[in-house]
């Protein structure tokens, strides 16, 4: 675990719907990678996850940062992987592999980088005890050679980041109190706002808990007509529960030989079974609904989505991947543009 002088666990962020504004707040992009506390503990370099997992083994290319970090020093930041100018969380997941030879291969093919956004210790000095406004100045003064997360006091620029930076894989915007010290594990000094999008999906099944419908299974069509499972909704109650109880059971596929070109399903073996999870019920893909989501990971919604409304005006075949895979356009921002302060 981190040395005794390193404040740990890292500060957390509280999810809010809107960016807080005022002189006490500073804004940063929300990086989509693995949180990491980089520490030189008397000459021994380490990289710790938020749950004290050592990460340097999985990202050996970051060992060179040890030359930039004096003994008894520690930074807080994010490990990210960039491919073609955007962050790729799926490539991060592939690093958590037990074979050292595989890790070496991936570290050469898709090298990670460390984005520092806070300073905890420097040459043994407990900088984490100072307010963020002072810590940021010290980070810029001493952390030469590190990639630093850009910051701004301008809420208009922060809102611009929220709208524009999804194209390069960022996960939203972080707001931090500039007048507070580093608070390990606490959420009252940091807020996060995510850029939510909506998408029309076809309902391909549902999960039950007793007699209630617990979640909806969602699908999107490929260009060739195959249907992929992409995630589920969460939190079904009240009038929606009653409406679904009437709509969905009549659509259950009693005949399992009904033709349907399937791509990815919730599980490879038994189509709807997930071990000890609640039972799944496959239905004919006839109902379209609009859902809200934040991010996709490995071509699935990373978190449970929020049901917004039914779309009786949409044909199920219109629920395609094109909705969530916008084609890049000339002039779109790139990661290096952000790090060099060329946006806004």
C-alpha cells in the first residue's frame, strides 16, 4: 500500500446534474481511464489504484516517470491510452492480463500515458495539506516533464468541454473546490458532471424479480440486420411498471425456433441466463424506447441506462449502431489539442 505520508484513498467526486459555479470552483476534464496515485517511496516507484491495487506491473512503460519524481513524492492522476487522438477505455481493460509477455506486447503497441492533476507530496513536503489553488501552482512549478490536466476557472469553457470532448473519449467535467485541502476518500470537495446522450433501442427482453419487471434488455441492429444486446435499463416503478406488465408478456417468444439473426447476446452459452442473476425473458423485438446513457464500453452501455419514453413512431429496424457511433468530422478536437491548451 502507499507510504504512510501519502493521503489515501484518493479524493472521490459526487455526481451532480449541473456544474457548480463561483469563485470557489475550478474545472478540469474528466479523464476516462484508471485512477492512479504515482509514488516514489524513497526510490521505489509505485502506482496505486483507488483500492490499493498495484498497477505498475500492467503499465511498465510508465516506469520511466520515476526519473521525474523525487524520493518521497506522490502525484494523483489518471492512466489513459490514446488511439488515433481519442481515449480508449477498452484498450485499458485489455491490460489487466496475467501474462507478462502479453503485457509487454500491449505496452509497446498501445502505450499508456499518465495525466497528473494533483500533487500530494514533493520531497517529503505534505503539499496535500494546502488548498487546491496552491497545490495547482506547485504542480505546475515542480512536475516538469509530466502531462498535466488542463484547468479553467471559466464555467463557459467547462460547458464547452462537456459538449465537445466526448468525441475524444472524455467522460465529462470535474469541478473542484480551490479553497480546500486534499481530502482522502471524501466527496465534498469534488463534483462531476457527465455528458448524457439519448438513443432509441428496441426492447429484446426483460428480467423479472418475482412478479415485477426489474429491467429491460436493449438491442441495436447492425447494418446487415443482426441484432446486438447492448445493455439494460434500471429502476422501473410506478405507472411504467404497470404499463410494461401489459405490453411485454404477450410478446414472449414461446417458439424458440422463430428466426432471428443474433449478433451479441447477454451471455454466450445460455442466451439470457447470467448464473445467479434474475431470469431473462426473450420477446419479439417490436417495441422501441428512448433511453439516456453516458458511456459505452466494449460495445455495451457501461452503466444501466434510464428509460425516457416509448417511441411508437420508430420502426425497430431504425434502432441502429449509427446513433451511438458518430463519424469523426474534420476539425474535431484531439487529445493533444486539449493537453496543449488549444481548445477554447
